[in-house]
């Protein structure tokens, strides 16, 4: 009994220590807060904002370990990305193709997320969706919004994983209530 208690205390100490480890340093100047330009047409940003709100709902569902709600949010996000009006950005044809491909890749991963049977599989797909969505938002901007990229060093057996949020507060979608506030903000993208 004493060995179990001591082992449990030691594991808790290790987990708390690991959670306090800093996120990997970004080599390209990320993490700096600056107001950036969002150069495309408003109709595109209105649609992208709705998609990102669905992403935040998906994040919240994973924080609460609610698989059914995660699937519903993923389906909504997929629908929004599939109908993203990239033709109306006003961008050149090369950029339009890139934006379509990026949205299509995220959409495909969301289909995979819905097909996952357990929460851990959904969280693995969510990690990929988060990384790709960050790249999309970083490329296009998100007019009038601030996006916080957050990092948990302990996700996926200490390999670490990122997610996006509309607030600085850490609500960890990889561990939920087990380690709700584990993580930190690594990047802040603010667009006018």
C-alpha cells in the first residue's frame, strides 16, 4: 500500500514537472505578437471565421472528452472548409489552388477523425487538423481576430502537440480534465 502511494506521488511529481517544460523554440521568429494584415476579400474571411469557430467547438468537445460532440463539430468544420469561397479571395490562380489544397487536406483529415472509434484516435487526427489549420490561418490571416497557438509537451507520450484557441487560457484537448491547464501559448497571430 505504501509503495502504491509513493509510486503515485512520484508519478504526479513527474507529470507536473513535465508539464512545466517550455515548448520547443521556433526558429523563424514565431511567438512574437504583432498585428498582421489579412489581405483577402471579406466574404472569404466571414466563411473562414465560421470554420474556425467550428474548430474551437471541436477543441472544446475534446477538452470535455465528448466523442459524439467532437464528431458533430468535425462534420461541421469539414462542411465549412469544403465550401470555403477561395475563388472570391481576389488572389492569383496559384494561391487559389494552394488554398483549395490546404482546405481539402484538412477536410480529409476531419473525415478520418470522424471515422476513429476511440478518443485517442480522434485526438491524433485533431493534432494534424490543428497543424494544418494553423498553416492555413497563418497564410491567409483571420480578419479582426487573434489566434493563440498552444502547446502541450506531454501529449502523445511526451512527443508534444499543438492546438489553436481564441483565448490565452490553456484548456488542454489532449488530456481534458486529467491535466486541463497543462501547456502554454507558443504563438499569437493577431490580424486587422
